[in-house]
């Protein structure tokens, strides 16, 4: 067994793990990242596209914003189409000047990986059997296998940034955690294509045939999504069938402009709301998707991961720069407050914009629930106060500071 030492072991090289590692390294706090997959595999997962101001600022603080600032697109609003009738949510006007950044998660990850490589900081791709050990003691460690050899990294703290299916959350004994979950009765079929997007900003479409989203990555790269039944398969969707269905759900002017082409990625993602409480156990912290999942409708998943990172980063700075070890107990409480806000917003947006009419569930679905949600959407879109509620949560609530 080879033994390594560091201050913080970070499990997972998704955006949470890489961003935390970058911020800590800039403050001189040692860290090692362990990732199960290859770097290319991580970059192959096409996910988020919208960054809140808080995350944009954090990427700037981490010193990895050069390409985002040059190539990312500032969006001042987004459109909601309610069966073809569109309402513009003017984020900029409704929030006193706030906006969001359209810049893909893949690009954020690529920039963070490049910064880590340039600084020659340790990252072990294709690590297997990663396992946090003794997390409630003063000497935790993480064991893993790398290139056929067994390793142990001794550390002070462990950041579990290993996503929903990772090992970190399961390290917390079942009786010490509570998991809240809602599985939605549909998924999102996503297509990425090198075609000019139909719109300069996003269009969220509620439609009797189901939800659709027109998003983008650049002037020549589009990202579109369709609500599909949970048991649907990607193989059931030819590119042609996808474009035909998208056209039906988009508002008429956008549908008329839609440029189609071969898909370069096509996948179905289930929709889930999930929160694990607490997010800290001994010297182990859960960060990002390891602790919580939102349905993508509110564009909150990656942004909640970033706010967790911001909180843990502030805590670790205080631990190492001021010797205040007590402040670690603030992590879960501060992170969860913002998480539940993002969960509520994502759940609300998902309920209003998806078609539930063919679905029967205990407390949602069916014609009555559909009527409630159609009325809810109409009410919020129809008043400036309602649109402000949608805008202010979309741009993101402020990050909370630590208590003294
Ligand atoms: P990730 O990205 O899942 O990364 C976790 C990493 O941990 C590794 N790992 C392990 N490593 C070592 N040992 C183990 N035992 C391990 N188990 C796992 C994994 O290989 C992986 O590399 O979690 P992270 O970093 O917390 O990032 C979270 C975000 O990826 C996620 O919240 C967003 O993508 C969600 N999301 C969106 N968020 C937004 O803010 N805005 C959006 O517009 C948005 N759109 C989306 C989305 C997610 C989607 N899908 C597919 C779920 C659109 C979609 C379709
Ligand atoms: C995306 O571009 O992938 C995207 C944008 C907004 C969302 C979800 C996904 O709400």
C-alpha cells in the first residue's frame, strides 16, 4: 500500500470537485482529486448550459474565466411559450440589472481541467475502489486503487464531489441521514447539434404535447430538449422524428426558423428531486449532485453545486487561515438553505411547464393537477410581480456568508 498525505481529498472531478480544488489550491490549501473515469469521459457528458452570476463570479475568483468571458453569452432574459403564446421574462429589468451566462458545463470543466494540469496539481483519473475511511476521527483517509496499486491518502477532510451515484453519501450511515426524493413521471430527451439555434436566448415551452426547451451553446451549436415518457428509449427517436416533434412544440415563429441537422449527442435523462440531510458527517462533506438533484427545468443543478463549493471553500479558508475548526458545523445548514430554495424553484417550474395530463400519481398528475398548474403559470406570467418571482430565482439567490 502506498501512502500519500494531503489536507483535503476531493472525490470526483466533475465541476464541483475541480472548482473546489482550484479555489483551495489558489489559497495554498493542498488537495488531491480522485476520479473514477477518464478526463475525456467526464468531458463527454453534455449537461448544463446556464450559469448564475454567483457561479460566474466564483469562476473568476478561481482564475479560470478567461474563455468564459470571451466566448460565453450574457443572456438578459428568457422566453416562456404557453401553448404558442410567448412571454419574455426580462431578467435584467426585473432584477435590477442581473443576467445569466450561457456557457456549457463541458467548457467550464475543460477550463478547470486545463488550469489543474497547467499548475501540475495532483489528479488521479481512473481510480477504482475509492473509499473514505474513519471520517468521524481526527485522522480520516481515502483508500483507492490506481494502475493496479493500492493507495491510502491521509488527510484532514474529505469533499465528496462524486455525483448522485458516488460512494461518499453512502459512507454516512443510513440512520444518520435522511433522503427526500421525488421521481417525475417523465424524462428529457436532449439533442446537441451543430446548427444555428432558433433563438438568441432560451425558450421554455409548455405545450399540450409536452414540454420542450430550445437552448444553445454558441451561434452554431444548439441544444434542444423534449419531455418524453419515462420508459421511452433513445432508439425510438430518429433525428427526423425529434425535429418534427420539436417543431410542433415550439412557438410558430421559432418553428418556422428551426434549422435541423444531424445530432451529435442524443440521450434521455430522468427527472428527479433529491436532497440528503445533513450534508456533513464528521470530516466528510457532500458537495453538489452527491447531496442533491433537481429536475433541470430551472437550470439550478450546476449552480447549486457551485454555491456548495463557495460555502465549503469559505469554511476551509477559515479553518486553515484562522485555525477555527468549529466553523465546519455551519456547512450543512448554510448549504441546505440555498439547496431547498433551488429544489422548490425547480419543482415549481417543472410542475408548471410539463404536461401531467396522462399521469396519475398520489398527489400530482391527472386533469385536475394540470388545470391547477396551467392556471398557476398563467397567473405568474400575467403580472409583473409574478414575472419578477420567476426572474429573481432564475438569476439565483445570493450566497450566504459564514457566521462569526
Ligand atoms: P458530476 O458532474 O456528476 O460529477 C461527479 C464526478 O464524480 C465521479 N465519481 C467518482 N469518482 C471517484 N470515485 C467514485 N466512486 C465516483 N463516483 C462518481 C464521476 O465520474 C463524476 O466525474 O457532479 P457535480 O460535480 O456535483 O456537478 C453537478 C452537475 O453535473 C449537475 O448538477 C448539472 O449538470 C445539472 N444540470 C444543470 N445544471 C444547471 O445548473 N443548469 C443547467 O442548465 C443544467 N442542465 C443538468 C442540465 C443535468 C442534466 N442531466 C443529464 C442530469 C441538463 C441535463 C440534461
Ligand atoms: C441546457 O442548455 O442544457 C439547459 C439550459 C437550461 C435548462 C436546462 C438545460 O433549464
